[in-house]
C-alpha cells in the first residue's frame, strides 16, 4: 500500500484519489473519517473527539498516526489521547504523516487518520 499527499484537498491510496479525510486501518481497509462526530460536539472537525476516535479502534494496532492537515489544524483532544495511552501516537502535518505511514506500514500495525485540508 502506498499513500501520497499531492496537496491540499486530495490524498491518494494506491493511485485512488480521495477528496475527503480518510482513515486507514492496519488491515489496509480505507474508510471515510467520521468527522461530523467531532464537529457536532465542538463546532469544528479540527478537534479529534473521543467519540469519533472510538469509531476507528476496531482493529489491533501499535501506532496511531494523525495527519493534522496541510497546515496542522487537526488536533487530538487530551481525552482522546487517554483512549490510546498505551499506544504510540504521532501527530504531524499530513505530508509528513504520509511519509511516516509509508515507512512504518510494512513493519508495524498502523492506524492512520489523515486530514487533507487545512
């Protein structure tokens, strides 16, 4: 599996273009980020709420990578961090997060959440 972030508003997974935020599970399944769960509570989808994060904790993983957007606007709320306190959590702007994902993917069980705009 290869992920590319050509720029604001688009992400590619094995050549397939996605124009919305995505989640990539350790199994390789790609899903839509359920950002409305965070937006409903906080008025913005730039805060990753525990209710939203719980939706993605369906497979065993070692590392959570959060691509925070082109300009780093998405952040993991402290309460969300508590849900994954026993895991390695890495938050980086999406371009850097994609590079890290590609590097770790074959060696570790990675759960990745990518915000593809701001």
